[in-house]
């Protein structure tokens, strides 16, 4: 597994990371957003989604709806919050396993996936380091992410 840590000194820096990653994503890409409550997972997802929309709209947290689906230029983007799920079978009932293959997926609270976690996913683990600052650790196994993340440095 490859890892890379980034310091995000502000919420704007978190948005900038999301916006730079967004246009490189394709259907079948899964981002696992991990971290405690208030760590920045939803903020990152909101920025990523809005950066892909022609007319940025409100992007609510899917905490209570579990899934929000957006149309983006490359197809569908699923934003899911699995916090309230207690059984991985509920993930299948939501249709998320199919979405992993057909859509861009942003998954908050990915530990709820258990054995259903896609092996090719990019994991982003958010940690609060100050009032507005975060540290995000990216980890991945799929070599596709090597080139994509190198392009972020260019």
C-alpha cells in the first residue's frame, strides 16, 4: 500500500485539493472518506461535487438520506454516508456495489463496508489539526492512483 500525507491549512485548501482531484475521476473510481465527526469529509465531498457541476447547487450531507446522486459530465456521482448503517447487507440494498462499477463514488464512514470495500479505492483519512486545518492521509493499492496523484503535483 502506498501512502501520502498532506497538510491542509484551511477549508479553502481542502476545497482546492477536492477541485484538483475531481476532473481526473472516472466512473468506477471510489474515494473512501474516513475521519471523525467534523473532520472535513463532507466539506471535501461538497467541494469536489460542486467543482464538477456546471451550475453548482447545494450539496447536502447524505447523513439521513444515505445516498445523494448527482449528474456530472462523466456520468453519475454517488455521495454516501454510511454512518447509520449497521450491516454490510444494507450497502447491497442501497445499490452501492453496482455504483462502485458504474459511477464515481464518495463514501463517508467506509468502515461500514467491511468486506465490500473496493480494493482499487483511494482512501482519504482526515484528521483535525487546528480550528480550520486538517491533515489528510491518502492511501491506495491500485497503480492508477500513482499517476493521478502525481498529476496533482504538476
